[in-house]
C-alpha cells in the first residue's frame, strides 16, 4: 500500500489536487464495478451507506486505487489497507469533494461550448432533446439520464473526451452551497434556466434562495437563456447574477413584450405553431407537441439552436423528429422461460452500461443474452467504440450476443462471447433468428430508435392478457430508503416477501432487495424460500411456517425456520441429530406475547431454555415476537405490555444461550409508531409496497403497484336496460357502458361491483355498474372520453389502494395478495 497522504498528516481539501489517478473509470457504487484494474473507487459515506465497508471486497476483485475519508477509517480498516502491497490509497476529508476536484481538473483541459442546465422541471428533457437536435454535425457528450447530483455531475463530466465538440450537462441542488462545487466541475459557457416550481424544498429557506443557488452555476457563462415569465428568476438574474457576471449576454423569452424574444403558441387540432418575435427576427415553427411543459422545453431548445447558429429551416426539420423522452426500462416475463429487459433509453455507451448494470443485478437466470443494435452518432471510430462495447459485454459475463445492424456485423470479430448471431437489420432478425434456441435466459433488448426494437420485444415477451400489474422499482427503492433512514444504521432490516412479495413478484423484488443489501428476507412457507434460492437469492431467509416434512428442504436450501412450539423444537432436535455432519441452518425463536397465533408462551420458557442448554448445536439467529395492534393508538398499552413480555423472555433465553442474539418485534406500522422498540432488527412488510399502515406518513411513500386493464368494448344503452348477471346494473339514464378485461378471478373483488368501486379512465373516475364477473367488469363511462382499447387504472396513484380496500371493508394487504396469477407483473424503472 502507498498512502499518497499519510494518515495523521493534516489534510486540507487542497491536497486532493495531488490525486494523480491512472484510472479510466470513476467508481462510487461498488456494485457497479466493471473494470477493476481501470477503476478508482471513491468511498463515500452517506446517510444510509458507507462505501468504506466495501473497499476490502473491491481490493480482492482487483481495484488498486482508492480514495477514502480520514474520519471513516477504523483500526481494522487501517490495518487492512496497510497490508496491501500494490494499491494506492488517498485519504481525504471528503471523497465527494475529491471526486469533484479530479473531474474539475479533467474539465479544465477542454475548451468547447459547454451548456449547463438548471431549473425545477424539464432539465432532463431539454438536455436529451438538445443532444438529439445537435447530433447531426456535432459530437455531443451529455449527462446520462438525470445524473445531476453532487456525484452524478462529476461522473457525467468525466465522460468528456477530446473528440467532443459540444457538452450538455444538467445540475440539480438540494441544499444551499452545493452549486459552487458543480460550477467548477461543469464550468459551463452557456446556460439554460428552465423554470422554477412552487414545490417547497426542505433544503432551502425560500424560493428566492433556491433561485440564487441555481444561478451560481452561471457566474462565468457568456450567454444565459431563460423564460422571463418566471419573474422571480428574472429579478434574481438582474439583482444577483449580473453584478458578478457583468458581461453576461441574456436571451430572455416569454409572453412579455419586453423579453428579447416574444413567444406565443397557437394551438391546432394536432399541432402547435410557435411564433417567435425578437432578436432572431420573426419566425414560425411547427410542432406536434401541444402540452405546456413540452412547449416550454422545446422553446428553450429552439432558442439555444438559434443562438448556436442553426437556421430556422434546419431547426424546423429537426424538431419534427422529437419524441417524448423515455427513460423507462421494463422487466417482464418472456417466451421460453426467459426474462426480457426492454430499455428504451439512449443506446449509447452510457445508456448501454447502465442497462448492463441492471441486467447483472438480476438473479432470476444465470444465462445472459444481449440483443443490441448499432450505436449511432457516437462520434467515435467504430473499431474503438465496438472494442469498448466488446470489453464491456465480456466483463459483464454476457453469454450470448445478437448484433443487429451493418456496423455490428462488420465488427463481429471483436466480440469474445460464447455465442453470437449477427443480422443486417431487425427484419432479417425476426425472419431468421432461431427463437427456440433462446431459453432460460435474461435478455436485454437495447437498440437505437430507428431499429424499431419494439418489434423484437413484442416477439419475445409473453403475450399478456389486457390486465397487468406494473411494479415501480424506483418507488420500491424509495420506500425502502424511507424506512432505512427512519431506523438508522444500527438496526438491521428484514423484508417480508411472503405471499409472492405481497402480490408484487417475489424473485424480482428479492433481487432488488439483495442489490440494496437488506439483512434478511422473510417468507411464509419453505416453497417460497426454495423459489427465491432458485432465483439466485443468497440473502439469509427466515421461513415462518415450516413443519418436520420440510426440514430436508430447509437444509438443502439453507433456509432458516421459525421455531414456535415444543413439538416443533423436539422435531428439529431429532432432525439435526440425524444430520450432525451437515451445515444446519440457524433458527428463529418466536415468542407469543399476546397475538396468540404461533409462538412459545411464558410457561414454555423454562422447558425451552433446558432444551437449548442440552442441545448446543441449535444455533439461534434471532428471537422475535409480533405486535397485535402496532398501527392503532387504541392498543398502545397492550403494545407496551407485549414489548415488556418480549424483552423479559428474550433476555432470559439469550442469557441461557450465552451469546448475543438479534431481537425484533416491529412490523411496518411499528417502525413508524414505536421508535423505542426498534431493537436489533425490524420486519418491513406492507410499507415497502407503498402502504403506510398507520396512515400518518403515507405522503412520504411512493405508490409501487399500478393495476391496469383495458376497455374491451363500449355500448350505448337506453334508460331501462340492465347490465350484467341478475340484471343488477340498472341503467336509469341513456348511458355509455364499457366492459373491462378484469374480473374477480384477477383479484377485482366482487364487492366492488354495482358502483362500490371506481376506476380511472383518461382522467375521469368511472363507477362500476352491475355485478363483477369472473373475467370482466362493466363501468359507466357516460361522463368520460373513452375509446375501445383505452387503458384503465384499477388502482395506483390515481386510485389509492387504501381507498379501494376501505370501500369493501378490507385492508390493502388482502387486495394486493389477491391479484390473480394470470395477471402479468411488469417491473419498470426510469
Ligand atoms: C407479515 C409479517 C410482518 C410484516 O408486516 P407488515 O404489517 O406488512 O409490515 C412482520 N412480521 C411478521 C411475523 C409477519 O408475518
């Protein structure tokens, strides 16, 4: 090991300037490691994660450059680092600042136009659109997706290379004083301030402060484009920015006549005419977009392009090709037992890298296929570009590559992959590819838009009937983080994924949880545990209801049983005596403190302790109990009583065992209502899936599941007709009635019929009419604008599942776990 700055020396932030890295890749998330020898790892300590925990593993994987924080090194870590003979370790005060410094230094080697974008909304769309609009003629580097944070910005700017002729980066801040760091990293020469939203931001005292903070990005730009209709932005530019940047050229636009460019929109049936009047002359441009947000974003793009020197006719031609920006990535079940990952985001090196990272997080299948199109408009020489892609696919252990496009076909020799197929175009692929040869694989489908890869996805995905449950993986992560922040870093987390992960899909949810390193998973039955193991889940798993006949399975799959009774413990002792040479799983002791379901009661404790003493080969991992009414204040006294009983029992058992045992009693509701009972671990359930069981903090959670179906048919009925079985749906005025492709067999409860339930169609809530059938439901769409084939939301953010449950006197748990097996689950992230 070589400490570039010796620990113990006085370090200032300046010392990071001396970091001379040889690395090509900056790594801030250990899970995204691809090229160990070429990466420098920045150990970052956040609210929930500490990158220093992973430096040892990374060293073992071949990483040889590290930036670590002086204050995060403990004795063990120092000793570990000291034992490395061939690594360079820089110690700094803040790894994030060091990262920013290194990239700021990198940035200083280039002099090209650099556009920096700030604003409350639209940053990513303006950036993506401009990257696309300027691509003919320019070699553009841009932030991937919404990489605009203190870490995302340096990672984006690091991609700047000498061949680029234009750079576009977005910057976001969540609290004061962050932008000055981003300014030195991006060092923009041109700026766009998209807009300012009204949402209150915790990190700022006022909206004004938020605006001034954002404006700090522009202290050195030559030109700033902004919309003058946001008067506060306009004022702050004059008041705050102008004095520090006196030669600034502003291009303001808006409905005001005193703006540099007066802009108005004329709406037509299927297009909008944008009229611009001012410093660029009198212009009229046409677009297919009609909503205000898109028009505002587009106007920023147009003004940038005009200032950049493009003619109105070229701009007109190019803006007609714009589409809404899609960053959506979907994971769904495919043909031949495959999983299909459908990623619509840019097929450039960064987009591909991110998609491959997602692919390698999935544990459901060990075989991995990539169907890839030519990468267009990269500005890089093909041999170099495809050389990097080949390396990337190799490092990510891709087993099969299907390359589509003339350029990939020319570069086929570069790929060192077990199985490859190459096709000139998508049509040839669809005609000639042996689809039966693609089985049990995780298939990433990633293509440039012109290749129409949606046809490939369509061919590969399982034909879905009209009803799907969409699971938002970003929302799951958000909710997990909400609870993690609440419990703090000292308390472990077990996530309950029983009952098909509350109906959401166990292997996909468990994969995500494994990626986010939760401590334990909990399932109800051994079978559920087996299916997780078969999907590549290696986390410890607790099984709540196991019986003697399943013990072999537990042993084989290393699943840990909950032991709840004398009879079960006796069976277990007998069993492990027979298997005394095997790796016996640890167990979890369940105490019944008042639920009176499963668990040892106080009378059992003496016996239990004796058994544990004479059978030391029983390894106890945790002791736990369950509150009967954690969600409701009415039961507070009883919850305290239960907690007291639990501690008494658990401590007694722990003393008998003579080693520390993890203790836990809280479910989702308990985490919110009883912070003092968090102990060593909590068991998160419904909260992860977006339902805050106490109702008090629902607004902090994001909605995870959206159950969607489609309109199969529309009928126009006169008053007096009836709808459905037993003539229960009485039409009392002339009505439009739509039939939906969902029924009680899909989990739409029969109690929701006859107007009890409402669904969301094109912005309107429509009541059910008549009885719910097994596979179909009828709704009254008289007041809605609906066509056959339209999408219908059964529940989701527009129709909260909590409301739906209330209408039929049940709880969200039952609705979620009742969603039928034939309803396909589709997982997506942005
Ligand atoms: C299901 C379950 C949980 C999770 O409960 P939620 O209310 O969904 O948070 C916790 N503990 C046990 C024993 C469970 O069975």
